């Protein structure tokens, strides 16, 4: 069987796509997989690192404000449609899978036009415009939230959950060993701060404003800053002599960091939330205001409404985050309740469930 997987732009699209690819290879030992991404985006580096071939399209998003960058958009779309059509005709996939991101639009459009069965993996509780349009021609739509019948044909929906890296729950080291390697005290609580694979400005500023408060209350911090803020973060750590705060531009051994953390501050991207559900740790979510249809707030509220996490507005984070973290560390009952309730929302078999839907479509096509 041949499969095309398309999408990317951020780790939130790329890592689920790789998880689906890995599941396909586990279930179909002779699977041939080709990724299609956007040139210049993260997937062009991360997908080959995972051992898969990738083709790049010259495509980007349409800016919502008036800008000269939009002048090239129609040409990018036309060129990407043509390139995607050439790839599909040459590779001859049995199924095309879209995981979100700029490249998935042209790829699934030409795949459907070429009579290739299409699967959409919708990660969020509120789908974007592209997936709403593509859904009309998709055979299956794998979703991670209840109530998606508001947006998609119910007969196409499969409630699978979001695919996440299974490695995040697999760690051979014990907690004390990891903390010792990081230079942290095993007897003190640990806060993990993640702003997505590229970092998050508001979260970084909020942590910078709160690190001294955390130190005063004996809270240790593992801080993923993103590459643009790492130098400033390290400067703050040196300036205040904060041995209890460790900053990283990117965390590759996320399984170790999840294992040692007692609480997590995070954006509310769909995959981030799915990982939090899987590890079952209490979390404070700060939805990004810079996403289409404010879908991160909707993602976060799906947890908040089940008493599974706490939410704070992006505009209030710098002022309020530090106190919220300290107070939640003091409230052991609330932290236990958050951890217990968020664990109930986990979908640990999502990758395999999605892969089976894809394989079934491929087998139907072969008949």
C-alpha cells in the first residue's frame, strides 16, 4: 500500500503525522509512505530525521491583515496544486491523509480530484476553514473531540483522539536520576513550562516575571523557551542566580521532562493537550490568541468544563500566572483532581485507530 501524508508547519502537526506514519508501518509492513510539506517549514527537517521521504510545496498561509505578502498567495496556490498533482500522479497513493497545515490543502484537493480516497485528521475542537472545505470530499474524518457533528457529516466521523508520540510515556530512568542529571533537587516540586515547539512570547514573559517568586516558594522550573528567547532567559537566570531554573530552546527528551514534572504550564494546542491527557499531570493552559477561530481557547475549555485543567487568558498571564502556580502547588487536593480528570480524557491508541481506518480504505480501493 502507498500512503501520502500531508501537512505540517509546527510540531503540533508534524509529530502526529509521524505518529500516524509509524503506526501504518507497524500494521502494514510493506507500507510505502511519502510526506508532502511546505518548503522552509519545520517538517522539511523533522520528517527526514524520522526516516521518511518528503516533498516540499511552495505554499504559505493567507495573511488576515492587508500586506504585500498576500500578492504572491494566488501564485503559490496555483504552483502548489500543480506540484501536488505531479506528485500524486507519480507516487500513485492508495490513500491521502491530511493532518493540517499549509500543504494539506493542495495535496488533498488534487488527491480527491485524482479519485484517491482521503482521510482528514482534525486535531482541534473547532476545525479551520481548510478542513471544513476538504471534509466534503474526505471518506473519513478522524476527530479528537466530541460534538464534531456540528461541523462534519456524522457518517464520516470517527472518534479516535489525537495521535501523540508514544515515547512520551516511555522512560527507563527514574525520577531522581533525571533530576540529578538536570542539577535539580529531588525533594522539591518541578514546574514544566512549554510554549510549543517554537516557543511562546507571552508564556516566556510570564515566567520571566515569576521566576523569583517560584524560587522563594521552592518551586523548580524546566523552561522551554524556543530559540528566539533562550539567550534572554539564560540572562535572567544568571542575573538572579537562579539555580532552580533550567532553560532550553527545545526539549527533545520530553518523556523525561514529563516524568519529573509535578505541574505543567502550556499553550492549548490540540496535540499538547492530548499529551497532557496521556501523562495525567495537572496543568494551567494559556491559549494562544493568534490562531484561527480562537480554537485553542475552545480546546482548553473542553478540559476546564470537565474539571481537568485551569485556564488563564493570554492578556492576564504576565500579571497572574506566578500567583496561580504557587497557589495550585499549595492545593494538593485540586492538583490530584486535575490529574485524575485529565487522565480520563486520554486516547492512548489514537495512532493505531487512525492507521486502521486508513488501511481499511486502502484495502477497499484495491478490491
